[in-house]
C-alpha cells in the first residue's frame, strides 16, 4: 500500500518524499502524474542520483512498543546457576600423575643395562 509520494525536479536536481493521504491520491490527474506512490519499505530505501538532494518531509515512523518478556522460573534458575560460585575439588579428589620409572643413576649403570647379556 502506498504511504509515501516521491516528487522530483530534474532541472533543480532535487527530489522529495512526503506522506500520502487519500486526498493527495484522489487529486486531479495532473497532480497524480507528478507523484510516484511508494510503500514505506521502498520509500525508506530510495536513493537519488549523485549530486541530487533528497528532502524527506515524511512524519517520523512511530516506534514499535515492545513489552519486556516476563521472567520464567526456569530462566531465573538457570541464570542463578550461571553466577553461582564453582566448587573446586579437594586435593585428595584430584587425580595424581603416575610416577615415572626411576632412571638409572649413573652413566655406567645405564651402559650395563643396555648391553646384551652373554
């Protein structure tokens, strides 16, 4: 549904947008030929050629009224769990690393272990 009109002046390199009402649309044929009716979506997206001036004379769009959602019990519970302090495991509960096998204490001892037995 057309809610805006686009008018333009080519020699003046100027275009303008204005609100359409029933009286404007029902005007004389000469007046209807001088406007381009546009829906709000297309009027919001209109671009004019480089160097032209666009004069938007439309009334501002009313802001949509959005009621904040009511918090549910489940949402409050999950939010509380997000901010609850975490418990840390006690040192006794933590897994202990496996002890590594003892390395031979001296170079000579390692050499005898690596040598093939006869």
